[in-house]
């Protein structure tokens, strides 16, 4: 019995497919508040301050006896989270493809991440190690859940709908992030009025993202459906052996692997900008937390329009050309960021507006383009590899950012070092013949891609 997918059953009821798509959008709505409120706005500066409270006279903390600059701890924790994700995601992806039971795995990952995020309420004083542990658990759980979530896309949308469906999912996520961040801004800015300290207000904002994540995950779990699959042939493998098996299978799809390599590189740059922007704004530019919140809120609002607008551009120019244009824009944004004057929030807002206009579209179109390059029946397994560099899960970018700051003591040098990811990603993506890649994967080629 083959996998019950849109590809194999083109006569599926349209109303049921639309219902499932709407449920799918709501996982972006549920988990994006973590990426926005926690990873992008509050946790970086707050965990850095907690690490500095625990630092020695030279500004170093010593987890497991290893001396680290307190200012680099957050970036290193983000990098560590992907190591955990690399071990777990191939396991989860292969299990989902083998059994067809994605929903229980999605639920487990989502609620573990939501619980770790809610537990950030207890991050105070000098508990930087607790903060690092919760960050690793939450980030790794988000990566696993997003791999499973993304793997539904080829099953709930035919090829001609995927750019639009993927873009709507991202738009839902950014709208959710903007709504919650607005509430966070009210609480943080008026914390005295609410009778709480600034630190307590931050911890409430962190924990509320976990509650939101868990509550709205109920909607996709109610509407998405598992697809039955044929029993897997051969023995099951685990951990690193599963990752190696996935990579070996991808070698039979070299053009898919070529796209994935390009994506992992340029998205590493995107995710590092997202996760480190608040640290750059607070530590290098001397901007207050309220300014950073308003800037990220601006990003969220414009990202909704950017995701939908770039989805329309892709209908005219194709997803590949639209993504390449966005990478040029990212490079220009980083160059402008390097020269931003300290203590000038207006220019930081201009930069935030530029990020918002390209952020959602570059991510949404990358997801939909990759979905065309996945062989039928291997969606979760391939999207596990895809997800290793998504939603703040990148490891090389934060590592380079942290090392550059450790060696130079300058966040400006750290931010400009990320240009390499966009330049190299552009070159590698430009070399991928995507129409042939879609055919080689065994999928129908859309009229424009």
C-alpha cells in the first residue's frame, strides 16, 4: 500500500485539503512566538546579562571548566542546540516516514519545546547554565517539530499551490509573532504599572511564549492527518547511522543535495542575523530593550507583507530568481548594519524594515522550492536535513559570530563576517538547475519555478 498523498490521489476532496492547509498554518502561528519573543528579542540580551552576573573579574564564565566570554555564551548555546538536533531529527524523520505517524512525534517535540520555554520563567540571578540548557532543549525541539511540520507541505498542497501555501504559513507566523510581541512591549514598558520588576517582566514574556506555543499546537494536531505507508524494508537504524543513511540516499539525488547545501549556507546567515540582532543592538549600538522590541515588531509586521509579496513575485519570476534577489538584499542589509551609528534608533528601524521585507519571503520560497526536490515518500526524512539550519538552528553562523567577537571584542566585526554566508549561498544556488532537479526527484515540474 503506497503513501496516501496529494501526488497519488489528485481527486482528494478540495474542501478537506483546504481544511488541512488551514490547520497546518496554525503551527507557524503557534511556534513563531518562540522565534520572535524568545530567540530574537528577549533571551539573547537577558541570558547575556545573566552570564555576565556569573562571570569572573575578566568577564569569563567557565561551563565545564571551559573559559568563555560571557558575551559569547548565548551564541555558543545556539550552536550547541543544533548538535542535539542533528542527532534527533534524522531519527524522528525516518520514524515518521516509516510509520506514517507524524502527529504523535510532532506533538511530543512541540510540547517538550513549549515546556522548556515556559520553564524560562525560573531563569534569574546567575543561573546561566539553566538558561543554556533550556535554550538547547527548546531550540532542538523546535527543529524536530518544524522538520515534521514542513514535511506535510508536499502532502497537503499540489505543486502549483506550494509557493502560496508556504508563504501563507510564514505570514501566519509573523502575524502571530507581531501580536504577542505587542503584548510583550506593553508589559515590558509598563512593568512598574503592573507591579513587577523589569527582570520579572522579561521572564513572564519568555514563559508566555511557551504557553502560547503549547495552546495553539492543539489546532494543527486536530486538523492534520497521518498518512499510511508501506512497512519499511530492511533493519531500522538510529542516530548518526540514520543521518548517514539519509545522506547516502541524498547522494542519489545530487541536485537536491546541491540545493540543500546552498540553503544550509545562506539560511545559516539569515538565522544568525535573527538570533544575534538583539545582542548587536544592545551591546554594540547601545539601544534599550524597548527600542529592540519596537524594531522586531516592525520586522514582524513587514514580514507578513514581504512573505506574501515575494510569493507573488515568484509567480512571475520563479522561486529561484526571487530567492537570489533576496540574498543580494541581505548582503546590502549587513553592509548597512556594519556602519550603523551607536545610539541612533531611527537608523536601526530603517534596517529592521529592510530585514522584514526580505525575511519571510526568502524563507517561505526556500521551503516550497525544496518540497519539489524531495522524492515521494521521503518527506519527513529529507525535511529533517533541511531543518538543521532553519529557525535559529544554524550552528556555523553563531559559532563564527561568537568566535569573531571572542577574538576581536567587536560586534561590528562579528556581524559583517556573516556576509560570507550570503555570497557563497548565492553562488551555489545560482548553479542549481532546479527544473532538472524536480524531474530527477520524480516530481511534476511546475510551469514556473
